[in-house]
C-alpha cells in the first residue's frame, strides 16, 4: 500500500528533481548521529520519480514522497547548506518502518439521559 510522506517545505523544482528544506524529524532519520541545535538549514534533493503523484512538488508547499517509490532506494542527496555540496544519502531510511495510521473508528453516540431543569 502506497502512502505519502511529508519531508519538509519544497524550495525548488527542476526538470528531474525537487529540493526540500528538511525538518528535524527527517534529518534525524537520515543522520541519526548528527548533533544539531535548533532548526538547521538542511536540504534534501530527490528525483521527481519518487515524489507523490497525488501531491506533486510545488515551491513553498510541503514536499511529499511516495512511500513505495522511496523504498526502492532511488538516489537522493543531502546538503547542510542551501547551495552547498550534496552528499549521497539513502532515502529508504525515511520510509523504513513507517506505516500509515488507520483512521480512528467513529465513536458510538450515547443516548442523552437526563432531563431539563
């Protein structure tokens, strides 16, 4: 089953890639031993082929990856600065162990017992 994974705000869309500013949770998945304070400027460049078809990348909006395509291990790159050098990273680390949350079951309404005063 395929689902979308939000990774951060999309900052750029090219012909064959998209770039997102990662939030701390995604950075922690990709670099668990990296010590950071606050919200670092970290960017992930991913191929458009693993981006969600239901929610295509748009600059200024959340960037979503398709979970099944991300698990294929297509190459992605991480940069610790906006225009810095990119280093290869295993994007499968983002999707590993993620399962979509089921919708909560609707609660049964209980009859009102009481009266007016």
